[in-house]
């Protein structure tokens, strides 16, 4: 019985030991384009920035691509939302870049002034 308790104690202690002195940050992993994987973002080569594929329809993807080209595609540029407006080709695209929000307005598929 003492042998079983000793083995159980050793297993418990060894399970608590860490092999690395570095603390691993959970959810901070990024892909090659700087997109936050844990938040569901991935680099989209066509759009040119980080998106959640399931959130955007084809028109919203095209609007995000036009807006990303306008502000300049950079590593980690993330589409937060694409809001469809009432007119044809009209959208508000919200990006996050280096902890800064950037908004681009499109009218008739062109960047508004």
C-alpha cells in the first residue's frame, strides 16, 4: 500500500513540473501574415489581409480587398467588419492595424472622399 501511495505521489509531482521556464501565452499564435489564429483569423491572399472567411460574402470580400489596397496591405492588417449600406457597391470596412482602428467608406465600389 505504501508503494502505491509513493508511486501516486511521484506521478502527481512529476505532472506538476514544467520543462520550460517560459510562460506560454494562450491564444497569441499568429500565422505567416500576422493574423491571430486563436480569434479565427487567417491570411487571405486574395483580399490581402486577415479575415474570418465565414463572416464575409463575396461582395463584402471584394469591398475588403478594395479597402485594403487603398490603405496599404501590412502584416497583421485585420478586417473587423464589413457593413453593407443601402446603395449598390456601398460599404463601411473597419480594420484593425497595430491596435488602431481604420475605417474605409466605399461608394459604387470606389473609396469615398
